[in-house]
C-alpha cells in the first residue's frame, strides 16, 4: 500500500526557493543538410503562409542509436550520436505509410499515421550503398487501441486520437463553462531499466504543481514518487523515461498568464525522487515539430532543431539544481512573430452571420467531407508539376486513391473558398490539392491553405492571410482563456483554429497543413508551450455574433478516451493500489 507520507518532495517549509541560473550549454551532435542524398533530410522551405518544415520526430533505442523521421523523403535515418562521422543507415518506409511521429523501443519501429503502425526490415532487403546500410522496411502490424504502452508513448507529444466531435458540435455542451484545472492522467511507459511502468499524474495545490506516482505494471510495486511545481501554471506533464541508472525524466511546461516566456523543459530526478536538475529545451525561433525531444538509456537528452538548410540533433545541456522548491525555467528570450504591415489590410471584411457554434460546425465540415477522387482530380502519375522539389504536387493522403472515397478538403497553397465552392470544383474535374508551396499559387487546383481554412470558419467572404489576421482578430492576453473558434496565429507562417484544451492541458486544434495533416484539413493536438515558444499568438476574431460559448473539459467521455490515456472520470474511478 502506498502511503502519502512516503512522498519525497523538494519543497522547503516557509520558503520559496526558485531554480534559476544561466542556460546550460547545448552541443550539436549531428547535422543533416537538406536534400535527398543518403545523409540528407527533406526540407520544405518557408514562404508566405508556409512555415519551414522538415523531419518531425526524433527517437532513441535501447542501444543508444538515434532515429530521425524524414517523411519528406519517405524514410528514417538511424545513427550513433557517439560516432558523428559515421554514415547513417537509411530505413526506407513503405509507400503507403505516411507518418508524422516515430517511437523506437525494444527493437520495434513504430510510427503514427492516424494510428500506430509497426515496421521492420523486409527479408533480404538490406544493401550497402555509398553511405551506411539501406534497408527496406515493411509493415508488421497495425497496433490496436489495446496496446496501452504504444498509444501512451505517442500521446506524450500529442499524437493521439482527438476528443469527441459530437460534444464540440452539441450546442448544449458548448454552453457549459470551461474548467481550466488539470485532471488526473494515467500514462504507460516502457522504460529502459524498469520495464513497463504506470505513471499517475495527480494535480496538487492548484494549477502550478502535480505529484507523480510510478509503479511497475507487472507487480504494481511503487518505485517512484516525484513532486513538480512551477512558478506560473503547468501545461503538459509527461513522464518520459527511467534511464539505466534508475533516474526519472519528466517533460513539463510552465505557461504564465501573459503567455510570454512560456518554457518547456525536462526534469531529472535521482532514484530516490530528489530533483537533480533540468534540461531547458531551445524551442525559441524553431519551426513546429512533433517529437522534438528524446532520452537515451544513458540519460542523454537530445533535441531536434530544424533550420532552413537542414536539421541539427542537439545534446541539451544539463543545469544542476539544489534545494529548489519551484522550477523557474523561463527562457532568456521569447520567440516573436515577424512584424507585418497591416495598414494595407481593411479590418472591415464582408462577414456571413457567424458565431462560435457555426465556426466549429464549418471546421468539422471541411475536415469530414467525403468525396470521390476521380482521375481528373488526381492528375498525371507521376506528377512532375512541382518544380524545385523531389516530390509531387499531390497531397500525400491522396496518393494511390484514384476512384476511392477520401475524407477532408486537401491542402492547396494560395487556394481559398467555401466548402460548396470546393465541392463544385471537384465535381467539375478540377485537380485536388497542391503542396508546392514554393511555386506561384495555381488557379487550376481546388482546396484551402491554412489561413483560407480559418477565414472560411470565421464566415469571411474574403481570404485573410496569416499576416492580415491581426487586423481582424484581437490578441488573447491569457492563453488559458482560449475558446472554441479562437486561433493560434503565426503571422507570415501558419494558423490553427483552436477547439479546446484536453484534460491533460494540451491544445486541440483544426488546421490545413502539409506536414501535420499529410496535406489536408485535420485535427491535431499539440503541447501549448511548444506553440507559444515558437511564435504562435492566441487571437480572437472580433466579429463573432455570439462570444459567450465555451466548451467543458469535463465533456470528455470515457468511451472517447483512447486506451492507455484515461479520462478524468475513468481515472478517479480507478481503484488505486
């Protein structure tokens, strides 16, 4: 029986000792240039309303190897960070696998493609090239929702099935008052030294602190009791790893009410539960990535940093802490969006009568529309009309789907219009989607880009780009006060429609994206601080007819919660051992 008196805390009675100090030194352990050669990674250049994009995930295996998901080139690069000059192994993915996240553990290469898919080397498909080995992967299984550890591993960074669409679309539910407090969360982790464990994240003393209880899955033995408290308000709290020295690692966010200087860091605990120090993740001025941090068995913390010329794999510096009751890991600088000249934009736009309910309904209509992809919509195969890229014009989710029913409006850079307009153009045989963001917008293609999608949900009869959105949307000073139908906007780069906060304090959004959505409109979940630190600003459309509705986090139903990540109701109903 676990007793509360056995919790090991680092709080000091009658004092508030903050963990502060200079930022620890980071080290680049490996760089990959942009390109398609064996030792390169695919990079999508930034442009108007297009954020710089590249590999989306970094993962470590039990032998200390690192894996970079290079989905633009359709492969995974494997290398040893201790041997930076060695050639990486190239693991080629099956053509029908289009992942946005990657987890490697116990010899399994698992990717997220709307669900968990497990890959392995195909028999007799390994060849030696000019670089390291080139290995063709094949799919072994599509793991079901009964695999708690796999589902929970992907949920660490937001790769998880979104919440119930029904409750967001229900007027009565949407009228409920949002509860901003954290709900208990149960996480399942396949650790390096202790096997599969259960981590219970338990709210404690408001929104700034939690307790973390860790027990083995086989014997239910409690092996760790950790305390975590930040200066402002905790966002994401994810138990990541137990290394080969039995040290614990927890990913956490501190998000001030102003939204400025939001920080993301990894806390390292000794085997006895005492905080040893933190790794401050350098998210500022980096484009959006999915799995940006991973822990090796030796306890090294690695960060994935994308640049216009390629990516760096960074060994994050460790900052020791002593007797710190409150962790204050505010970054020395805050990411700022590029300034835009709004004087050329008229803040008065033609608006169809709209409120938050209609905005959410429109968003789900764009995401859920079913349509048949004809040969005319598909175009030539191979499609060679995407100059400057070693890839096609066509969005990845449409690959090989001729004469099949598909879901969602495709991404089309520079395209805009209503859902009715999209249907009409598709039925008339217009090409579907265009991910060639580097070229001029094409008038012969149907779809929406990120800002056109948000403009449509807000009822605008014209397309407001991300640079123009500040002229019609006011900043939301406190990001925790975001409501359904608000947006997270990075002027000149990308914009997402905010839907709600998940019970474990991540942001669920709807977006039209080439990377995170494989070239269509879809729902995604992101840690909030990772968006704020990268320059996304919470904004609120000024012209909603009804600005009174919010959505309740309590509306999540147990049936909608993915196995392995229990909702609050299910968690509190679980008998604790």
